[in-house]
C-alpha cells in the first residue's frame, strides 16, 4: 500500500487540548481524550433531557427519541432503535448506496454538487427505504428539515418547518406505537447531518489519494481530523471529578470531540492524516449513549466515497460550512464526474 500523509489543520474554533476549562457563562469545556471518554462513561454526566411536546411536533419527537431521554427511559427507547438497526445489513446498505451513487454520476453533467446530489440524499434515501418508510423520496427532504432544527437553539422558522416535516414523516412510518415511530424517525434524522458531513469532508480531503489506499482507512482518519459532529453536551447530576477539576452538580459540560481527536497524548503526529492508524476517534461517542448506527453510517459513507474516488475529480474552490456550533457540514462541494 502507498504510504501517504497529509497535514490537516484544525478547523477554526477547535480548542487546544488541556484540562477542563470553566466559563462562568456557559459551563465547562472538556478537550483531552481521556477526560472526554471518562465523561461519556460517567453516569453522573447525563444528556440534557428534552421536555415533552404536543404529539406530532418537533418537540414531541425530541421528547420521545432515545437521544434526549432521561436515564430511566433511555434503555427502552434505545433498544427500539437498536432493534431496527439490527435488521439492516451494513453490506447491503453499502451495495445499494454505491449503486445509487453510480446512477447519479451517470446522469450528471460536467459538474456535480456532492452535498446536494449525494451526501444529503443517498444515505437518507437508502435508510428510509430499509427502515420501512412508505415514500423514501418524500422522507429525504422531511428528515433534512427536522435535522436542521433537531438540536437546541434553532430559530423559530426552522422549528416551524421541522414541525411540518415531523407531521409529514409520521404517516410514512409503519403503524407501530408512537414511541417506536418516533425512534424510527429519530434514526433517520440523526443520520442526516452526520453522514452528509462525513461524506463531504471525505470528498474534500481524499479524492486525489492513491487508489490502493483503502477508503475505510481514509474515512477513519477524516472522521478523526474533520469530524462532522464536533462535540456533544452533558450536564452533571452529581459532583464529578474530571481531569483534576471538581465539577459541581448541575454543571453544563461541553465535550469537544474535535480537540480530543487530536490529543498528542493519544495520537502520534496528531495533525496528519495517516491511513491505517489505530481507530480511536471519539466522534461516535462511547458508552451507553454512543451512536448505535456507527457501522451503518460508515458503510453508507464508504460506499459513496469509494465511487467518488473512482469516478470524480475535485473542483478546486473554497469550502464553506453550514452555520452550527457543533456540526461541520459543507454547504457545497463540486466535482467533475468522469
């Protein structure tokens, strides 16, 4: 295999690794790999719970999915989602995603926007069909609209669009109990930005790499160095000692994956993309709240990027990202199909 390395500087806003830092206005920021992992595994560091909302709305969805659930309801809701994922074969997802990508490139003209045509469409279309949604094509824009307002702090217009999108998605789901239907939609929504961001980052960084470097090895390093999810939030439910600091009960905590993934205590030469490096990125989380769809997301993203590497050349241009504190998703990324 060709040995290649590439310097990939931290994205703007990535903090350096160091002990937990307290901002009196916003809470603690945690950046070291060991500290982030410890917090993810500590039962006293909990995901902020979303309050319930009117049935069929974004607030109802957020209050019902496992992602924002309280400790007592999380295991049952997570089990509903993991049960659905267990019925999906990652190899089959990969085959279908590759075929969809090939077909999109066959239809393309001289230029193609990876984000609009592939990254934001192919994974969701494949997942929606395999999750049993009645109209996968209609589910794609609806899930994207929900994802745009899924995390706290969305503007009211985005929330209204997400409310309409949740109402449109519900009739497309199988006639299960409401909690199961919510978690089926949640799987689709949670894949939207993260998978699109990974495909976009990979298309940006690795299209010109030698063909004998496996795409899976490249994606593992892109996932570490340019993660689509830059961090996650927790709140302490009891006093916690973390990285030599005492965090009081009720403290907001921001865990920065982007910083932890470059921790020199864990990664030799941490700012270079080096295929084959042992996989230790924290981007998918860890512990009982770790992403249950990691294998599925990587299968979908690897399939799309594999085809792009074989059939496309990058169009040199500045890359801009959607405005979001913790997500990193390119807005547009053009390639020349061949």
